[in-house]
C-alpha cells in the first residue's frame, strides 16, 4: 500500500530543527556513513532507507513539517528512532492513502500512538482506540482541515500543547 504522509516535529531548540532539516534534505544528507558528522553518525542508518520529503516547511524556528508523497514502507519506526536520537519528544504523523486510510498519530514515550482516524475502521476496538481522544467539536474541526495536512497538524499540535487531547 502506498501512503502520503506529513510529519510535524516540535524541536527542543532551533539547532535540532536545523540538523533534522539537513538530514531530511536528499541534497545535504550524507550518502555514506563515514561522511556523517561524528556526533551524528548514529543518525545515518535510520535516514538511509527513508525517502526524502517532497517539501519541508518551518512554521516557526523550532518546528518543521515534512510532506512525503507515496511511501511504500511505513516510516514511523524510522521516525521514532530519528526523533529519539535528536531528543525530540513532541511530534505528530498524518498518513493517508487518498481513500480508505486517513489517520493521525502522536509521539508518546518515543512511539507513535494512534490519535484519530478520519475513516471508519472495521474493528470496534481499533475504532475506540483511535477515536476516543478528541471531542466531537475537535474532530469536526479536524475534518474541515484534512485537505490541508499542515494546517491539520498545526491544529492538533496546538490542542496537544494546551493539554486538550486525552
């Protein structure tokens, strides 16, 4: 299955944001492990198999949003490893296949955990797991933003920062 995805990262500081941008960019990312800066050599392996994003934006000096087009592998495990190495504790991931899948995840204790699915799920346990964390109003607002993934992620980040998500 191919998915498109967007990664929102709230960096601990501007320097981490700059380094992550360097590693996400296919033009600046090292091609070989021995080309990586010594203090970041452990970053090479998780980035090595990761497709470069189509776009990276910086809503602020300490945040970035990377948009990925049609990934064939689930990148969440690589992102979890990368974010852990970078000291990032606040991140969101949105993925869609353009039809049957539309789901948001939040980084919690180093793992992306389901936050909300905007498409119905067959399994009632999964449905509850995905959809019990937002209020009806929050979910309705999110559904209006889903065609603009960056805005949807910024909205969820704001709710998360304010503690408005269970």
